[in-house]
C-alpha cells in the first residue's frame, strides 16, 4: 500500500489526474454510444449449423475450432426456456456456456424454440415434451452418430426436459442435468401468487395472437426485483470508462429485455397445473390422456440450484432431486443467481466447471 508521501507526490497526483481525465473522456464516449444504441454488443457468435428443424424450432450444432477435438461422449443437448432467448447460453466470446463446453471437449447442440405467433398459440406442454424434444434428441443421435444424449435444461427448459424424459422412457437419454428448474410454484414470486389466488384472469393477459406478449413476460420478471435497473445503471456509471465492461453490460441488458411470447395454450396449462395445482411438486402431472410421473426419470440426474436465485429461488426448486426415480442423483447448490449460473466470471470459475465435471464423470472418454 502506498504511503501518504507517495500519494501526495507530484508524479502520483499528475498520474491520478491523467487517469481521471482519460476515464471521463471514455465515459462520455461510451455513454453517447450506449444511449444512441451504437456499436451494440454482438451475441450468439459461436459458429453453428442448423441440423434439424420443425415449424419455428431449430436444432443447432456448434462447430469446433481447429485443434479442439471431441473428447467425451455422448453429445450435450442444451434446452432453453420458452420465454427467453437462447443466446444467453452463447452470450459473447469469453462469456459463453457453449464455448466453455466445446473447450472442455464436449460435442454441443442447442434447441432454439423460435418466436411464436398465431400458429404456435395452440402449442401445449405435450407439443414440446412429446413431439419436439424426442424428435430433437433423435436428430442429435443421427447427426452425431451417438446412441444417446446428455440433456441439459435451463429454467423452464429444465421443467420441459424432466417431463419429456419422464413421459418418454424410450428416448435415448444417457444423463439429465437441469439448472434453476421451477418445481414448487408456491415460492415463485408475486406473479405466480396472483395466478394461484385467481387474482389474474388468464385470458386477460393473452393478446390477439393467442399468446402472452413479451412485454408481459418482461414485466413479470422486473416485479421480482424492482430496484434492479437502478442498481444496474449505477454500476454501469461506475464502469462506463471500461470498454469490456460496457460490452458485457450491453449484451446482458439486451438479453434481459429480449423476451419472447409465451404460447397461449402452454401458458394456460402451466397456470392450471403448476401455479394453481402445484402438481409438479407432488411428482405427478397429467399430460394429455396419461399421468407423467417424475419417478420414471431413472437416468443419472443432476439438479443445480442457484443459492442467490431470485427468479427460481431454492425453495421453488423444492424437492425435485428426491422426486425423480434415478439411483444416481446429485443436487449441486452453487453461490450464484439465476443468470449467474451461466454468465459472468463466477460462471466461468465456479458454476460451469462444477457442472461440466459431473457430465464428464457420467460420460465416456474417447480413446
């Protein structure tokens, strides 16, 4: 630590003034660019190919850099939520789940749901769990030449993954990993509470397309942490001189405000079955003409909980790990929020390595 004499020396004073002036110039430049929307951060940049599609759903296979071979089998299929853009899992170079997993030697695929309109308003849980997901898994197997797949679901994508694996035991799944997956909807926040109490009429938030608009989805997340924007702006101001921070902030803010509509039929099912009936917490869900039991998930299972998650709090994840029927079950509680599980320095240093280690231990090394 510098002494008082050093801090007051002419050279040190000049250096501090120069630094503050330079930062002020950078703040002004970056502030103007940010407000004007110039040089927005590019997202989802890992090269990929569409290897299967149906309607608006696309299955992406990520290309590997030269000299970075696949070292583990089976391939990983990432399954995103229905109401958030999938590029959060490939946010930007150096801050990407996809990039990290490729670097760890895994073959990586992603299922992107697309943006629903009137055509998708009738999509139900069965559409996603019994049609799209099994066919996407089949496509991964065909494209990769692997007999099975590790399915990795995030948030509502985790819920869909669990129901799909439980309801389709013939699906070739080697391992199932889910992150921040809502199970006990009594703890899912104000919006869920209002739906449980019948204070919101379901049809009142469905628009003319038959879907829940993206603005409603965005607003429901902001209600969970109403001061988040203020603290975020304060943090931006403190670091506005830092080009790397500003790029990361813009990418994350873009994703946080870039929600997509929730297909109306699936929303109504979710509200009735989970928000009001809380059936998932009991381990059984009625889908179509059958009852899907979480106990029928028998593959190795990892349940990842963000201890600081304000969107799907630990209490909302509930007893998911004890509801599945797998003999090989682990629950990993990590010091991260909902997005911090997959984005940021903490994800690169702690959460992603911990999850990748579990997948590695449940995979086969290529000779």
